[in-house]
């Protein structure tokens, strides 16, 4: 559902027990994403965010960051 917010610049979802990010590919203006303290094991939905400057994925179930692609 966040893909319907193309002008979203900040996404702060810390501590919400999230298990997936969903596809955020249309949120091209996202600059800050805080997904800390959730239950994420994959970050595939974050692969195409050209304006992302701050990403916090601490305290999750991640074993690899390969799914985020080539984030700057």
C-alpha cells in the first residue's frame, strides 16, 4: 500500500514487528527509512530507491544485504 505514496520522503516504522517491507519501488523520493527493531529477514523492497540517504535496519533477522542491490 505504500507504493501509492510516491511523494513519501520519510518512513519510520521502528518496533512494529514487521516481517516484510513490501515493494517501495514507486516511493522514489524516500530519503530516510527506519526499519529497526522489526522481524525482517529480507530487504528486497528497498532495491530501487535513488534518493535514499539514511537506512536503519538494525535489530532485525537479516543475514545478508544483497537484496538491496546497489544503493548509494
